[in-house]
C-alpha cells in the first residue's frame, strides 16, 4: 500500500509525565498496523534526536504490545525539573505534542483511524 | 457471593475541581457494598508550602482547600457509609482531622470517627545531617540549602490498619498516591504481604484513579482526532474492583467525558517509567501482562495486573529553599513583529550582563514554539515575520531584589525597547527545589502510627 511521510500524530496518541528531571512520554497506536509501524520505526535513537536540544542525555524505550503502546523515558529533558526549570512549561506537559509532531514516519491509509482528517493528505 | 469494592476519586491534584466528587457520591447512594471516595491533593511542591503554613500557625499546614473538598460531601458520605481516604493532611494530618470535626459540628452532624496516619515527616526523627547524608536518587545537590520539608512516602498498610479500627475517614500526609486506593482494598479483602499479584493489581487500580479525570477523558481531547463529549462536565472515575484483582474503570451516569481503552492506556503510562517495575512501598507492580477490554459504554475491564517483591528502601522527598525566580513577558504584533520580539529578547540579555546579574537567563518567544524551543534555537515551525508574538524571559537568582531587577528590565522595554511593545507583566516568586533520597524502613516504621480521633 502507498505510503507517505506524516507526523506520527496520524497513527498514535501520547501523554507526557514528569518525575524530577525525567520526562516519560507514551506513544500509543490507534490500530494494529499502526502499532507494527511504531514498534519498528519509533526507535529510541530517533526520540533522542528529537529531545537533544532540550538537554536529553539518554532515552530508554519500554514496549507493551498488548496495549499497542511504547513508553519513552527521557533523562534530563526538563531543564532541571518542575522546581528548577526556567521554561514556561516546567513539567514538560507539552512534550507529548512535540513527539507527535517531530517524529515523521512512512504511513499508509490503513494505519489511520477511519474518521481522521489525515486521510485528506492522500491524493487518491 | 463475590465481593465488589467501589472506589471513586474526587480530586487528582491540589486545586482540582471542588465539585467533582458530587456525582460520584450521588452514584454511590444507589450502590450496596463497600464504597470509598479518595482525594489526591498533595504534589511534591505542595508539601513544602504546607510546611511553611504550619511553621506560621501550628494548627494549620493541612491542605488549604480542605473545606472546599470536604464540606459539600461530608454529611452525604457519612449517611451513605462512603468512607473518605485522603492525603489532605499534608504537613499536619492531625490538624486536618480536627478541622473536619469542626466542619461536622458546624453542619450539625454526628462527629465522624477519623483515623490519622502520622510518621511521614522525617524532620521529626532524622537530623538535617542524617537526611543530607542519605543516598540521593534524583534531583539537584541540596547540601548548601535550608531544608524546608522532608517527607517519606508511606504505603497502603497504615491506611488499612486505620480502616480496621472502623473509622469513617482516613487522613494521611505524604503517602504514595495509589495507596489511597490500595489501602481500602487490603482492608476489604484482607490481603497479606505475600499476595503480591493482588497488591500489584490494587496499585495499578490506584495509579489509574489518582489523577482524577485524566482517566475519564480529561487531558485527552484533540478535536477532530480524539474527541471527548461534554468535557466541561467530565465525570471523575469510579472503579468496581473484583476479588480476583480484575476491575472495571467507569464514571458516574449523566456526566461528560469518555472511558475507553485509549483513555485508560494514556493514564496507565502517565508518570510511569519501567511498566514491569512500578515501585511503591507495598509492592513492585507489574503492568506488562495487563489487558484491557471494552465492557459497555464508558466501561473498560482491566485484568492481568501482577506484582513482585516490594523495594527494600523507601523514597523520601526533600524540599529546600532555592532563591527567587523572575518571570516577565511583553508582546509585539503586526508587521515585522518576530524581528521586534527577537530584538527585545537580545536587549534583555545584554542588559542583564551590564547589570552584572550572574546566572542563566532563558528567553522564549510565545507564538514561535516557546514550550519546545528557546529563542536561540531553530523552531521546527514555519514562523511568519508578521504576527502576534510575546517575549518571555525567566531567571533564578539567590536574592529577591535580583529577580526583581530582571523583571524591571523587561518593563523598561515600554520606553527603551523596540517599537510598539505592549502588555508587559512580571512576577517574582520564591523557589523551592526538591531532591529524592532513599531511607531504611527500620528508621521509618517505628514512627508510623495510627491515631483515632
């Protein structure tokens, strides 16, 4: 099936949490074939590159296949954490949106939920 | 017959909606069986602030929102045998219990029997030196700062012990959030310390409840992509727990929000690191074999929670004074606004140097991806030169006047900055930094006690 490069937002959702200077971001596929794609292609190296400019020093990736979910644990990504950070978003609550925007993957129509506006990105 | 236990969560953080528990209480009136209403209102920072209140007045130091959460539902809970479990005690659980008795008196209802868990305050039995010399898990070096609070995370057992004394409410201070649900489950099912899978399942249940509506469709809506009906009236969660460790997550009838496998999965991983090793004082919970199934409208059936041996040591959070943060903002809009905003940021940075203020200053441009990039970094968004941009600067200094100087510099842009800056605002706030240490159970356990009021 024809694939085009789209933000992972087309096939997955995410939520960020904080503990000290560590951010964790879940990445949860809507559909089974979306899970196959994030499982293969949402690597910890790619996630590290996305958060490097924020000071990320290390990324761990945990897998929960039965829930179609990955969990990324990113060290030192929060500018010192909620009590020390100079950032507007001291918790890093918005980092989930950053991951969904910056992680771009080859995506086919059948990975996208049927009611999603992302179907309009395909010309056929 | 199999025994079900019902647990609702009426607040997920200090300042959460005060009226959120009312629909849960309404729903519980029609349910027979053990019913619990938990309020989780104690974040890491909240306790340091509460300690300051207690130092100023020894009767205070409990949650400043206690009256707001407890007053509307106290009499209904007592009448319908709904037990309230909360860390609303903050830095003074006994003071909180006394305040609840005052509320009962004011409302002309029979005084409830309250169990109070004390012993989380390390400053009562460890010296500053002992605390400072404990191994640090995370957080900054705090050895040069004044300790303002030091509290160990207690587990669910003291809550279960309090419930065995047939109390109407259990008030705690620093306790791991999920224990507000696990405590009642240990009590109702008489779980033992080696019932690890059940303790794990109960912890996962508590973890899903502890942030209130974050599991029932709040913090989830992404219009067009992930829609949530009637978000303004989102219902807070109720769990129906089964003896075998499985449970259903749902919400009160006639409320907004959404309970789906997607909302439950997002909350499951919220603030979770390794899902196979979720550490709390009572157990190491394991989410790796968890399965979720739809069980009708706004009902998700969760099973497969497991548990392993509890961690050897307990985690404690230490709060220290950490200077003052200045934050200030000013807007630029219209033609060439981005360039004027950037110039304003550069002027501030240069002025801070001229004034000799040491330390890092952060400049962000709101409208240009400010929460993901500082002004000096290349935003991944396409930014129009004309637009509506707001410069935000922030810095932390040891002294309050230094933070104020930085704020004053932003305000001076009214007359000294680029063309047409407006809407300047500035704030100086005291800062408290935190670190986590590990403490031996042998030091903590003899000090943990349940008092009955």
